[in-house]
C-alpha cells in the first residue's frame, strides 16, 4: 500500500553530479526508514545508503561514503540522494526502498538508470 517513484537519473561524465529523488505515496504514515540500493549489470543488488525517517540517522556503504549524501523531507514524503564525484563504477540502476513498521514490510520503486562515462 506504499508506492515509490524514483527520478533524476541520467547520463553524466566522470566527476559530475546527479541528484536522485524518491517520492512515496499511499499509506506513508507507516514508513520508519528509507534506503537506496543499486544494481549493476551482472551483479547483485547492493545497499548504498539509508536514513531513519523519524531521527534522521544515516548510514552509507564504504564505496560511496564521502561522495554521496542521503536526506529526507518528511513533509513531502520524499527521499533524496546527492551524488558527487561520480565514477564509471557508479553506473547502475538505482532503486528506492521503504521499510514499514520497523521493516516488517518493505516496498521497492521501479528504478532509475544512472550512467557515468569516462
């Protein structure tokens, strides 16, 4: 009963920046945390960043720490991922993930493509 829609992906050169957004709708009162995952061709889907919805605590994968910043706007039910100093290795489909009632239920967005050229 939660719908997630990602936007902001595209094609950028190495060293450039992108800002991804994930808008949640439906029964959003139950969201306790949201995350960004990514999946490159031939690889498993991997966690890259997460944020607690009430307290705002954040966590990052080592591969993006210091380059990516996750944030949220509770009033807009929207999560963001600011990506700086992008590398070709960041090329992947980026997915929004929502945790409901302490992750007893989860929802996924459709994904948005990020391509970084050298």
